[in-house]
């Protein structure tokens, strides 16, 4: 292995450590100026939050991961640096690091996400495949999740023109197993993306995280077929929260697999019947330009510490029901920086859970 920069190793150690999600990661970097300084400060912060220090990833563990990424022909993309996709960088929960295998240049092209039911109808799969092919021929890269059903159909339709598969496990793990040939083909001619280290088998908690990456990589998301409680609607919600276009293909009211799409249309999603509808929705004249936010943490920010009274005030306001952070700031009458410090301490102590939409709750 060529020697990895110490800063890269420290960042990966921070990313792979317990109780540290994307928001906490960036707060720590902003607070301390470097991943190395953040790692040293974590035990004290966790103690202030009333819990034990989280398990920190060791240098040797991260070095083995770096070796494995190189061995399988993949590479890292760190947020704020190099080829990291600017659309994804704009979302609040952008992954601090991605592992990609294939052609990262696809990340620079206009893109649309297409998702749908795993147990999709034959007609929906055929429509999804032809729609993806038509969009690809118009210069649009298709992003999807490499699941059964609609996802597989859209990857097939866009393989010749450009497709990105976001997987829930490591980029070297084939899931579902029957998609191994499809995933290998995408790695050779498109791009496979994951935020998980190599060798990680997908778990149920990984799929909602994967869905926010799918939505974040695209100018808009098209849902082809989806039941009311499907993961595809999670992707659509993520797209809406990111300020991206949400589109849906209508279906028969008699088919439960169409109920989610029909509901999206009722709620204001763009109705899609052809590639022209998608192209119109994500046309350059209708979408604002995206640019990668600058995240330079070379100098620590001015830190406002929290005292015991502030910790007690914020903690007392929390329970198992998710509440917006803005509401905690409003009701506590504390400076936002103090509230954020208390939440950071609680999360590092393993006592706080973050939810979509800027909400938090006690574990």
C-alpha cells in the first residue's frame, strides 16, 4: 500500500468510530480544526454528556480498510475534496467519505434517480427500462439502488449511456446475490458507490442511509411503482428535503404497487409519462446551479462551551419523541452554539439519536 496521508487516516478513524454520524463528524471538525484533534477530545466530550467514551476506530483497522479498497480497485472520495459530487455535498447529512468503483466522471454529468418496487409488475419494469434508456440517450446519468425489480430494470436501460448504483453494503458485496453480473457490469462501465467499508454486508439500517445518497446524487427522483410504505417513498422524501424535483409515474388505483406514486402526485409530485416530462422537470432553466460547499477546517471555530445548567435544561426537554433542534433552541432560550454543544456531547455519550429533518431524541 502506498503511504496514506495522516489526515486521511485520522478522518477515516473518525468516520468509522462509534456514535459519530455525518453531522457529528462535521461539528467535530469545525470545532477542533482537524480529525486528529477531534479524536483526542472525544472521551472528554462523552464524559460531559453523561456516558462512556465511544469506541474509536484504530489506526491499524483503518489502514487495513485502505489496503482492501485499493486491492478491489476502488477509491475514496472525501467531502470537500477532489471529485466528491457537488450535488451530494449540499445535503446536511452528506457522507464524509464515499468508496467508489468504476468511472467517477459520471458524477459530473446531469443525473436523475429512478427507484421503485422490488416486486414490480412486468409492465412497470418495461416502462422503467425504456424510460432510463431514453433519458440516457438524452445525456442523463441514471442513479438507482441495484435492488430487485425497478432498480434492476433502470440500470439495464442505462448501462450503455451511464448509470450509478448506490449499494447498501460494501462495493465488493453482491446484494441481492442474483445481481452479481449486473453489479460487475456497472463497476466496469458505470459506477458503484457506497459509504460502507468493503466486506460489510447490508443490514436493514443501511438502506435508508443508502436512499438519501441516491436522492442526493440526482437533480430529481422518479418513482415508478411503490407501495405506500416502501423504501422508494423514503428516497422521494429525501429528494424533497434536499430541494430536488420529485416525480412519479401514475398507476392503476386497483394496484397496491401504484398507491405510493399516486399519492406523491396528489401531494404535488410531477406526473411522468415520458422522458420529456423528466427532462422538462430537471431542465437547466428550472434548477439552480449546484456547487460544492467549501469545508475548510484548518482553523478551529470559536467554541461556546455549555455549563451544567445548560446541559440540564436541554436534556430535560428531550425524550424518545423526535423534536426539531430549532425548537430546542427556541424553548430553551440558550444560544444555538450552546444547544449544539450539548447535543454533540449527548450523541458522543451514546444517549442521543439524530433523525431526518433536523430532529433529535434521547435513545
